[in-house]
């Protein structure tokens, strides 16, 4: 079960803050929405489907890296680890770690979708009945208060798979890494997935799949806002767009307004011209050297594992 008090229905005050965040984003010259709004229950399920698509290489590539190197990875982490996973999702990759970690101290999965998190934790608890699990439904992009841990452990290791660090701008990523280093504490570590730079055709296909699952995932952000905050987006008047911005080294995902239209948000009227876009996600791609520069002074890179094509990397960092 979700920790009491952490997975309760959203409060009016909490929704007011979210509404203000949406309003601010939609009033910018380049209108934008935080990508965390992708992950209601339906959005989380759609993302799980994306991870199974032929075109979407990151999940299967990361799983392959983890499978081939899990012994070396867990050896680097050491025994008696308190594992803290951010964006736990369906926790598929977590099984590999939990099966090989020595003298597991416990597991704290963190996810913004309470419903999705609870389902994942129930499955994990059935598979690992002796493992202490304390889930936390929270937005890890904001300052994070972990639940009190009463057991002993040798070190805290934050697990951040799936290349989600690419959703931050480099400046945001640095601020996020500083917060994670504080949570991990002296002697702690960060096991992180980082998507690498590669052929543009591979990148384009990964974010524009033939089945249209990514498009549905992108559009669901509007459905989520309609339902949760009472907005009035007409999903039929929006389309999915994703492309690689070579200047900034990132995939950009947008929603394109098919017609001139308006939406009322928090007492304001937001106007959209035909063809105008809402930016919903960045996905930065890095080289190995760029990752080292990104984390410099916050974490030290201890080990890097990649696939044969060097599409993706799993890296173990320790607090500087």
C-alpha cells in the first residue's frame, strides 16, 4: 500500500498550485506544460506500451545493458544498500537489481502516479515478501522528503533509470543532481540511465512510432489536465509533433494547434493561433564526456556500461 498521507487524493491547495503552474507555462512566448503531467494512470500505462515498441530503443537497450552487467553493477553498489528509485513505473528493471544485491536493506520507490505506484509495489511485495518496501507518491522534480527509514543500511543509492535526466535542461539537471547528492549523502551513489547521441533516423523513429502510441501519450497530457483541473482542451484540435533540435542536442515534443482556438485557464483566456505549439517535453541526448561535465563537482563517475552500438549508457556515480 502507498504510505499513508502520501497518496491521498489531490488537495484543493495542491491543485491550485498545479493550476498556477499550468497558467504560467501557457503564458510564456513558447507555451509549455511540465512533462510530469504525462503520468496519470492512463499516461503511465501508455508509457509502458511505448517501452515495448520496436522503434523505442531506450528500454530494451537499457535492459540489455543491465542484464549483461548486473553482477558488476551490484558489486559496484556494494552490500546493504537502501535503494531509492525515482519514477519507479512498472519496476521491471528493479527486479534485476533486487535479485542480485547483497543483503538488501530496503527499497523506496518514488512515483508521481499513486495508482500506478501502488500496483507496482503490490507486485514487487509479492515477489519479495521479506524486503522492506516504503513507497512514496511524490513529484521528485521538486524538493523531496523521504519517509523515515527505521532499518539499518550501509549506503543510500538512488536509482534513476530510463534516461529521464534528459527531460531537464542542463541547468535544471545540475540543480536536480545537487538535490540528489544531498539525499544520497556522504558515501552514497546514483545509478542512472543516460541516452546517448546517435543517428537522427533512429531518434526520429523512437518518438514518432507507427502505431501512434507516443502521439496518444502526448495528447493524454491535455486529457489529464481537463479531468484534474477542469480545463477544456479539445483533443481533436491538437496533433503530436516530435523532432531533433541539433543546436541543443535534444528531442523536442510538441502539441500543435490545428486551428485558431482558445482555452480558459485559471480565469485567463489563452489564445492559440493555428500551427502554434505547446512544448511538452525535452529529451536531451549526451555523449559520455558531456555526462562527466554535467555531473562534475556533484558526483564522480565510477563506472560506465553501454551497449554495442553505444545507443545508451548506465552509469554509477558517487557523491563528490
